[in-house]
C-alpha cells in the first residue's frame, strides 16, 4: 500500500489508539507491532516516530497546534472588547467541535506519558497566557492582581472541563459547553472580584 | 505509628521519591528497586503491596476515603443551609490540604492504570451524588435540572482544581482553594441558572 507521510502518520496514530482500545497497555504497544499492522517496515515508521510515546506526543501537538492557529487568527482580527470576548468564547467552541472520537484516550495518554505530561504543562501555560490577554481586553478595567487570579481560575476550570467533556457523548458536549461558558462569563463579569 | 504502618509509609514515600527523582513512568519502577533502596527484604515489601500499581491505588484510595469520611460525617450533622454551605467549602479545603507532595504522580496514574481509573470514576460519581445533596441543602429552591447542571459544573471544576493543586506547592494550593470556593459560591448563588 502506498502511504503519503501524512496518511501514514494518521494511520500510525489510529493503530496505537486501536491497540489501546483492545485493552492493551501502552507499555505493551511498540513500533514493531504498529508497523506490522500498517504493513510497513519498522524502518519506515521510525522515520516519523521514535516510540509509541512519540506517536501520542506528536498527535497531541498536532491537535493543539491546529487549535492555536485558528484561535490566533481570531485574536489577530479582534479590535473591540466585544471582539476579544468572542475570540475567548470561540476557543471553547472550536475546542469542543474538533474533539476526536478518541479524545478520551488521547487525554489519558497526555496525563500519563511523561513526555506528553511535559507538553501538556507547557501548552497549559500558553493557553493561560492567551486567556490572560483576552480577559484583559475583553473585560477591561480589572486590576492586574484580579486578572491574574481570575485567569488562573478559568484555566483550572477549563482543564476540568476537558476531563469531563471527552468522556461524554457529542450531543451532551454542546449542552455542557453552553453551561460552562455561562459559568465562566458570570465569573468574569465580577470586575472587582471578592 | 506502629512498626507495620511505619514500614508501609516508608515504602510509599520511597516509591514516589524514586518516581519523582528520576521522572519515571510507572512501568519503570520496580518493587525490587524500592526494596533495595529501603534495605528491606522483598518478601516484607510484598506483604504490603504486590505490585507498584497497588501502591498508586493505595494512595488514591487513601485520599478519596479521607474526603468521603469527612463528607459523610458532615452530612449526618447538617441542620441548616449554612451548615451545608460550610461543609461544601470545607470539604474542598480538606481535600486540597491533604494532598501529598507527590500528588502529581498519583494523579497521572488515575488517568490510566485500570484499577485507578475505575476508582477515579467511582469517586467522581460519589462526588456528584454527594455534592448534589449538599448543594440542594445549602442553596435551596433550585429546580432539579438546574441542580444537576450546576452540580456537573462544580464536579468538573473540582477535578480541574485537583489537577492544578497536584502540581502546585502548598502555599499556591491554599491560595487558589479560597478563590475557587468564592467562584463556586458565585456560581451557586445563581438560583435559576441562565
């Protein structure tokens, strides 16, 4: 079978996920097994991945890079507080819309494999930085200290939201997203904060 | 502390010290290695734990049981709405304060090790049921669907807080817990919810 690099990478991710779904432990999945299932040589697969952990890490990065690209485009166009609020909310919408069917397993790996945990922490800082900037511009007038504390809280609840949303059905995700956004908005409307 | 408990604690601490020191994933820690570091016969160690996974599960259960005991005891004493509110707030403080320094390692395991994942799901269902009872008593007058939706948001936020605290130092944990409690209070004061 002829595989373009992009297709082969997608199939490798799918292969790793399918093995996990078959009740295999991640430690029991190796590149040789995946290469065999994909009908390619181990050397070919090694051109793209160094280990099973690397497959999950690169898939995690790919999803987030795509999300950040879309989000950045929205942020770049924003001019008014209303635009910044929209860019803030757009992120949550886009995040939920683009969750894959295997988002639950991808989350488990991102919280378990050391390289994925490191990336997750780095990315969390990146997300938090953007939240901070958007909250500052979308809900102007907050003191810096309040802004920092509220940003921290929003980041915390967003990561709790991720953990919850990946484990529910698609139709329920939209309802939860709506409630979640309302909760976040209520919190951010509190200008002086306690 | 009796000798048996003391040895059990030593095993737990040494295991997590090893995990954190070398940034290891679970499969790279062995009971043999822990026994060697403790100068303890392997037979003695295995009288407490048969696998490294058992050590992780033990820690997870210990944390969960502590908060469950606190909630059950509090629930049996509730007389007024204020009692319920105080129980809700204090349970969050108790949970955060009782997290060990190696809570991040335990958290990672709860996302993946089958027994830990099962316990995580059980605890989440328990918290949902218990928080709902407490919220109903502490913030009376909410209709059932609102109560369910607000409880879901509280539970998912709680897991976001857990993830944050597992990686934060004690001072940061304490500070964020107070902001977090205020945020949930604001959310729960909204009687009709959107």
